[in-house]
C-alpha cells in the first residue's frame, strides 16, 4: 500500500489521468483501426493499393496537423487542443460505421490523422510539463505501456464484435472516445489545468517556430530517421493484415492474435527493458530497437504458420519498447522549454512515413509478395539508424563548440 501511495504521489494527478485515459482510448481504437484495411476490402470495391492510399491519407493529414496543434498548445494551452481532438475522434469513428463511399472514408481518415496529430504530441508535452526531467523517461515508458495494455485487449474484442456486425467496433470506439472526452474535461477542471497553463503559455508564432525548426539540423536528422522507421512499422500495423488474409486460413484471427502478442510483450518487458536502457543513451536504444525491428521483419518474411509469426512479432515488439520512448526522449532533450509542444508536434512529420508505408507496402505485396516486402523493409529500417546517429553526432559537435565559446 505504501509503495502504491508513493507511486501515485510521484507524478501529477493529470499525468495519471492521461495514462489511464490512454488505456481506455487505445483499447477502443484497436478494436477497429487495425481492421480498417480488411473492412474496406470487404465493404468497398477498392484495390489493395487504393486501400493503402486511403489509410495513408490519415498519416498525411497528421503530418501537418501535429505541428499546428503543438504550436497552438504552446500559445493557448494544452486543454483546448486535447479536448477538440477527442471530440473529433468520436465523430470520426461513428462516421466510419455509417459511410460507404471511398471518398468519405478518405475524408474521415484524414480527420482521424488530424485528431491524432493534435492529441498525441500535446498530451506528451503536458506530461513533460508536469514531470521533473529525471522522471520523464519513466513517464514516456508508462504511457507506452498504457497504449499496449489497451491494444492487448482491443483486437480480440474487435474480432469478436466484427463477427456480429462489421461496423460495430467503429461505433463502439466513437462512443468510448466521447465518454473519455467528457471525463477528461471534468478532471482537467478539477485539477486546475487553467492555473497550470497560465505558467506554461508562450507567445510562439508559427513563423518563429518554423524558423527555429528549419535551423535545427539535429531535429531534421531525427525526423528523417523517424520517417524511415514509420515506413517499416506501418508494414506490421497495416499491410500485415492484408498479407495474412491473403495467404493464411483464418488470417483475420491470426492478425488479432499477433496484435495482442505485440501488446502483451510490451506489458511484460517494458519495465525491465526500460531499466536496462536507462543505463545507455537514447541513441543506443534506438539502434538496437531498429535491429529488433529488422529481425522481426525477416521472421515475417519466412514464417508459414502461427508459431513462427508469434516469435517474429515478439522480436519486433522488443524493437518498439526500445525505440519509441527513446525517440521521445531525444525530442524532449532537444526542445527549448517554451517550445516543447511545437517540437513534439513537429515530430509528427514522421507521419510522412506512415503515409508512404501503406502505399509502398501495398505495391510490394501485390507485385512481389510478402517475402520480398518484409526483406526489403528490414534493410530500410536498419538504414534509419544512420540518420539518428548523424543527428546525435551533430548535436555533440554543437554542444562542444558552444562550450569552447563559453570558455573563451
């Protein structure tokens, strides 16, 4: 009991609220979004490539939206941006359950990407605002674990509800997001978010933010590394479902099992791997994470039954655990205090990779098959480490030169 009280007292109540809300929201969205490609294939006449384009448009919209939302949160506060995104999400998922035309699916998925690009970086920035620097990696790791607790349950529920009605998971997801938005609105008022934001708001204009990021060479290298990583990651979150459905009996249920394996491994291994990675730099964690991604992709390429697929997913997931919290730490350390929301928002430029990934994956899958697809992606993912390494070296050089100027 004392340990629990100590844990709860170590972080701001709003941080705990956001982490708990993340569990609920991700459980809901993972009931539906991982099955969107299959849903579109069954309920529309779109080809695999067109489905990839429709899904990728959400990531493309998020590329612009993240920077805008992050900057607005620096200027006007985190609360308004987060709540607008959550209510928007409710509209998106209810819409998915109703519309039939491909163009409407595309528009809704663009709004989905916009909402995600607003909510994710702003919520991360708020968590960092309310947490002392030494505890931020733990907070980012807890948030990532919360995501996967939700994802562990969501796909199995989605597969279950989809057997009743293909649109039901989307409708239920919309309802959950609406309830989460209302609950968060009340709790943010109770815990005095207006007073907290009063100390954090900064008059950072879009033009000034763009100029800072344009001059930040290190940040650009990190973004390029993230884009390449996103291209690889999307082959598991999007293209893998199509590959399994086309090549395996019970492919949909196999995909649901793999998504749950992904989440369970995160839950089981997040804490021990975070403790290990704390002993090393974020760059080392990212490089080893990309190596695990690549090994997992090779496993997908040559697996022909469920058990090898599960092993491959477990290896791939170790890459997630190492990679994503470490990437957030790189941005947190790089961002000026008054522009944290802008930098976290601009990090969503990596969504270019999530836009390109489904299209590239759909093309490779149709033209060359799953084996070639995942072998190619394995090598592409490894190449992304070079950009993170180059960015870290550039930052070290800048800090070294700055120290020399201060001495002389």
